């Protein structure tokens, strides 16, 4: 009987050790996964907009809902056009507001996911733009009917950076 009891105790001890090892492996796997695929990037945006622009205010609220720290500078229409020109935004890519995020120009109602992608990838460009005010884009009322085309631009050129139906 004593021998059976000792065998049972050793088996229990062994099972506890195995369980502790498995739990440790799971925890370490979770930590590694979190560090590797973490989506959070602290983003601070300076937004230049006209004070009476409703969709600009809605876009600012959208950014804040995503955890973006937003500094707003209200300017007159003429001053906003001057800022866009100084920042090197091609006129055909203009929208109603302009933002600066970590040294990049963000023109228009660009989805947060794409801003995050830009900040993580750090391409050698001046910025990105979603021209006009497409219905259903962040800050705009209506339903998205076609993919949003976001352009990247440099001093010399502009090209499609991403097309998406996602507005998050």
C-alpha cells in the first residue's frame, strides 16, 4: 500500500510540473505574440481646419475615438490653402483639412488604420492623401460605395498607396 501511495504522489508531482511548464509556455507565447503584433502606436496629430467645417470636426472626433492626441489649429480658408502649398500637397489631392502626424502630411479623411501603417512603415514620402470628401469615409456621412483610394506623394510624384473599403 505504501508503494502505491508513493507512486501516486510522484505521479501527481510530475503532473504539476508538466502543468506548470505548459502554463509558462502559454504565457511566454502570449507575451512574444503581443510584442510582435502589437497594433498600438502613440499618435499625435496637429490638424489644420476651418472652424466651421462640420466634417473636419467629425474627423477630429474619429481620431480621438482611436486614441489619437489631437492638437487643432483653426485657420481661414486662404491660410489653409497656403499651408497645403507649403507642405507640398499636390492640388489635385486636396481635401478640407490637413494634419501632420510624426512628420508626415495626412490630407483629408484618411482611415486610422492607414495612418498607423504609414507611421510603422516609415516610407520616404511627404505624406498621404484621400482627395475630396468621399461619402462614408471617416468623418463623412453616407455609405461607402467604392474603395477609398489613398495616395502617397513626394516632392515630385504621387501614386496609389492603398485602396480600401475599410474605414476603421
